[in-house]
C-alpha cells in the first residue's frame, strides 16, 4: 500500500476547463449569429495606463475575439473627470449592441469607484458587482442577473471536478468584495456550511484544518501551509503573488496563497497558480456577456 507521503492531489487544470467553456460559448455565439444575425457585445472601459490593468484588458479583448463576441474598446486618459466617465457609461447603457459593460478596476484616486459601478445598468453588469446583483446573491430564494466572474469560476471548477459542495464544510480565506465575500455567499447558496477567515481571525490554522473545501483569496503568498489541509480536501487558490526569484528571467515567480507543493501531499483536488482560477475568470466574463445578450436577443 502507498504511504501517505506518496499521495498526490488531483490537479484541477483551470486552463483546460476554461478552454472547454470557451468552445461551448463560441458554439452558442455562432448559433445566435446564424439565427438572429446578432452577436453579443462587451464594452471594456479602461482609465489610465496601469501596466497590469492594460494586460488584463488586452487578455479580455483577445478572448472576446476568439469566441466571436464583439468588443467595444473604451480607453480613457488617467485625468478623465468622474462626470465624463459616468457619461460614457450612460452612453454604453443606451447602446443596444452592448450587452455587457466592464470597468477595469482600480480607477484613479479622484474617481469614486462605487459611484461609477452603480451607474452601470444592472442588465449589463457582467462583472456582477452592482449592489443589486450582490444583494440578490446574499438573499435566499433570489437570483442575481449576473454572478461575479472569479467566484463563479471557483464554483464551476469544483463542480466540473466532481467535488460535492452540499453539506460540506467550506472555509474562505479573505473577505474582499471581489472574491472572498461573493464566493462565501455562492457556497452558502450551494448548501455548504461556510466560515470566512480574515486578517482579524485568531488561529486560522485550526479552522482551515476542518475544511472539506478551502478557497484561498487573501493575497498573501503561501499563507496557507500544506499541513493545514485536511486530507482529501478540495483547494481552490485564487491568490496570485509575485515573489522574488533570481533564477527566473523576470526576477520573480507567481505563487498562490497556498503552499502548493506541500498541499499536494494532502489535498484531494487542488488548483495550480498560475493556470488555475485565472483563465476561469475570463471564461466566466464571456459566459456572463453571452447570457446577457441571450436575454435581450431571444426575448
């Protein structure tokens, strides 16, 4: 019999799952185009020239082109005024060819993020961050029009890997509006018993050790140690942290919030970083845009 040290977790290949989903979306876009002569449209708004934001936006625009979604590119200068940005959002709200609007965050300091996101028409809120969408997500028996992309991707990875959520103990590490909070609400909707661990939680290890499902989204490199993982648990690592590595050409490498190599010795399923949750986030954005378009085009 193999000793526990020989145990190897099943790697959840987010890249491969995302590719499958993108193929499914491309097929549906072709069908919409053939039947109704219309395709989904996604407006991606970027303010300023942050390198990381630009690379995310380019990735999203390229993904649209791959599946046949029309991309509306809105590039605004760093110093754009808040009223001008809001006016642009209103213009996109009124454009019938745009089915999804995404404002790339963070916005420059002089712009109120909450105000701008609240101006996006709820039927086009493909990021799922409108307070009405989050509010419906939090309420029993209500369904938001859109689910936030990264949390939706986490749940999709679990379900497509055959991991049961119902009745399981799930621990979410981190409570951000973008991942931690919404993913905890989604797990609750899927009938898990949910605990949220955050920066003020004493002894997070004792809580994580009991989890059948761990979703790590704290933004702290390798904070969750391999020894904390319950044998057989499913681990979804949302963290993407750069750590110095002189052996790499770039001088750094990307690691998650979980110590991957050590966790592999105990977990049943685990996502790698990179290549786990990242590709799923973009796939879910495309799916939300398709769903938004179908509601309008097929009505």
